[in-house]
């Protein structure tokens, strides 16, 4: 199937969060998301049919989680990525499987590239009447649901929040930590809730000089510690891994399949958090899944507070067999009172794998109207 991209619409939305979300790099009260609406025409089979695909970019407003940020993503899309797509489709049409190659000469910007590829893949799958799960060859009909718990003001508040998520049925708890707010809250959760699947995420807040404090977390029998050190510190993660009993999982550091392969080869991580939006797209995410599976490294699917669009696509990806650890795939209501799409629901500790055509449900026009704060149309020349 070949598409022609007639126009890309860049939508910015602001969704209020049900409660503030605090990590080692900051507190969010709302989710600002950049969504891409690809208006395409099918060129070969069913030629002339117009199909719309949607992509969700995981970049945040500020470059604190990664170097990318929403205004920068918009700039690189408008000035560099979309012009390359428009130029190349004149020669040989456009497919989701080849757009990565078209964009490869532009260095970096995996979040921007991921969103563009996602919108085209959604259009292509809708045109073909194929669900993302079927495209991937996913056979399971649901995936277990984990929840990421932000840093709380006090240990009693943390215990109340975690207790509530466990009552709702979440299968695994991830606690955000930062220096000084690590051993005590993690120990308190372990003590209060016993043998639950528990892991922590530092979002790069430590240095190798903190190894002694991190070693104290070994007492809590955690599934893993996620991204203790900075994005670029692969070698230092390898040094730290030799000093900890708790397995190291990398998030921020893994921006491509090549980086994942390097991390495993160096011993910087034994587990990878695959976030499609961070690694350059769902197709690169599958390549990372495949290489980790072949190397015997466990993976799980991370999240970036996605709306129902990205959340449904993540749940389908997490149905691949190498995703042996529970992902950050919670119901929409973990973050949003009202989602842009019909909500993704968690039932009995699981989220269903969607089987309708495309990657996820499209935003509802009324919700886009309500939460949209601006849009820009970029037409094919
Ligand atoms: O490090 O996994 C992270 C959210 C925003 C930025 C970074 C991270 C997160 C989360 C939330 O932990 C996971 C989710 O979407 O459920
Ligand atoms: Mg993380």
C-alpha cells in the first residue's frame, strides 16, 4: 500500500491531569500533547480514497526528560521532516515502513520522527482495514497493567495512593524516586504491601557517586531500577550494574535499536524499557523487542502519559512475546478524567488489545475542540 500525504495538521492539546505527577525532573499539572493528523490519499489499491491517520508525539513542553520538546518538534517537522516526506513521495510514494529511511539523514529527533511515522502507519492500517495488533502478529487479547506512581509529599500519602492503585487491580507498582526520597518511601511500600511486584524509576537523577545509597535499595527485592544515571552514562551504568543486586533497566538512554544493543553489550542494562515515541517509532520499538528477545533480555513497554491514541497502540505492542515484564500501561483514568479518545479501560488488572483498524481510536472532535490550544496545517507543495 502506498500513500500520498496531502497535508499534515499539527494539533496542540492541553489535558488536565487528575492529580499532579512529580518525577525527579519536575511536576506536571497537565499534559500538553502534540498530535499529528495525516491527511492522505491511497495511491494503489483503492486509489483515490482519502484516509486520515493520527500520531501522538511524546515530547514534553520542556527538554527535561530528553533533549526534544514540543516547540522544537514542531520546528523540525515543519522545516526538515515534512519537506523531505513531500519531496520523496513525488518519486516513489510513501509507506510507513520506508519513511524512517527518508528521514534518516536528519540527525536525531526520534520523538518527532516517531510521531510522523505513527500517523502514516495509522493511515495505512486503516486503509487496509488492519489492526496494529494483527499487523504485529500479536495473538494475546489483553496485557497486564502497571502503574507509575509520582513522588508524593509524605510517606502516608504515598501508601494511600499505592493502596488505592492496588485496590483498583494494578499488577505492578513503579515508584518514582530521587536522591533523598528513595530508601525510606520504597522501604515503607515494601513493608506495608508485602510481596507485590515493585520497581523504581530515578529518571537519571543520580551519579555514580551515589552508588552506596542505591545499594541500599537492594534490600527491597525490586524487579528493577530504571535509569538511575544520566542518558549518556552507558559506561557508568555498566559500572553501577556490577555494584547492585537489583537489575538496571534503561529508559532515557535507549533512543534507538543501536543504543539498546550497545547497552546490552556493555552490561549497562539487563532490561530495556521500550517507549515507541522515544526510540523513533513503533517499527524501531519492534526491532528493539526482537533484538532483546534474541539476546535474552527482558523488555517492557513504558509510557509518556499518552492519550488514548498512544495508549492503545502501546497495549498492542506490549502483546508481543518478549514483553515479559508488566508495562506502564494504565487505564486512561489513571491520568485523565476525560481523554481525547474513548477511554482505554483497565479491567481485572489488564488492558485489552485493540482489534479495530489502525493504531488507536482517533480523538473525538468535541474533545479536540475542548482541549485544543492551536493547530497548524502544512500542505504538500
Ligand atoms: O520515566 O517512565 C518515565 C512519564 C513521563 C516521562 C517519563 C516517564 C513517565 C512515566 C509515566 O513514568 C508512565 C505512564 O505513562 O504511565
Ligand atoms: Mg522512566
